[in-house]
């Protein structure tokens, strides 16, 4: 089984062309392939499939086998995969996801996607953690994110706090991704993300970068565009109108390698 490995600002993905529908048990395959010791190693497994609503369909599976509704960096990497494998002559595409149909634009290695907000934002939520209250801000940018502002992002103990917030009962059964944000200066923020499904900190998160930028605009008054320094130190650009009707994420992608998975 052939695959590609593509990275979006530190978020790495295994991508498989499944337009013929041969792969059925996607959950188990994701657990195997995303394993960094016995598999290929990735933050997620992406499947390219046919769509009767858009140009293509993308399905996203986390390393724990759960299926995600959306992944910003994953979508950017999928567009790079489509481009590098000459699957279309178009440079502007519509991709079907569980979070709806999203627009993308291919600019070579640089990939731009249009994002959207789902449901209502909830600002200044009180999150009970042990014997204290943490203030967070909830927004769904395809998947749920809770944004927490801090003075020094390097002092956050994400391995300890991440699961406590991600699984907190106030976020229901599905939980939330968690992003800590430090304001660097006007137009520039730094984030760290604990990703649901990966269940640890990742080097980057596209939906988290967008969520963090939007909440920074709403809470701190920082205008578009907002550059987001990810944990990998690569910068993602988020820009939007003041009505939050047109939201874009743009950044580089890195096509690491292609290979063949032999073990069944």
C-alpha cells in the first residue's frame, strides 16, 4: 500500500489515495500507521476519497483511531498531495470534510484554505481544575478548541494540564482541544496546543491557530492579519474580516517522502 508523508508547520500526516475505496478498516490502520515506533509515525492519517459534492473528499483519523471532523494543517497537506500527484489541473479546490465543504488554494508549497466557525463562541468560561478556576474561551473552527491566555507560554505544564482541560466534564463527551496563547506583539502571537485524538502536545495545529487568532481578535482587540508562531517555530498566517465571515489560514507545507506499507 503506497502512502505519502507530508508536514504542515510541524503537523505530520500520512496520506493515502483511497478513491477506489479499497481500504475499509480505517480506524485500525490509523492506529498502526501513526505509531512512531512500529508504524510510519504521524499526527494523523488522511484518506483522499471521491465526493459527489466537491472536487474531493478528505477523511481524517487520529492516532487513537478516532475520526476527526476537520484538520486545518491536514487539509493544507492534502491539497499539496493533490497538487504533487497531478490529480487535477485546478489550483482552487473544494474539499468535502465532516465539518462541511471547504475551499483551498494551491500556491505550490504554500497552501491557503478558507475556514469557518461552527456554532456559538463562548467567552470567559470558568473551567474548574483541581482547586482553582482557569478562564478559557471556546470556539469551534471545524473541531472544538479552548483558548487560554498566559504571560509566558514556556511555563505551561501542558502534559499535566492538557488532559485535565481536554476531558473536563463542562466540554461534554467529545471534549476539546486546548491552546495556550502568549501575545508577543501586535499582529504576532505564540501558541502551544494539546490535541484531542493525538492526546499530547503537537508541533502545530491549523484549526488551533485559527481559533487562537480569532479569540485574540475578540478578547484582545488584535486585528487581522495575525501571524501565529507554532511550537515548530514555523509561522502560520491567519486573516479574516471583522464579521468573521471570511477566515483564511495560510502557510508552507513540506512533502517529506513517499513509501510502501508492507506489514498487514
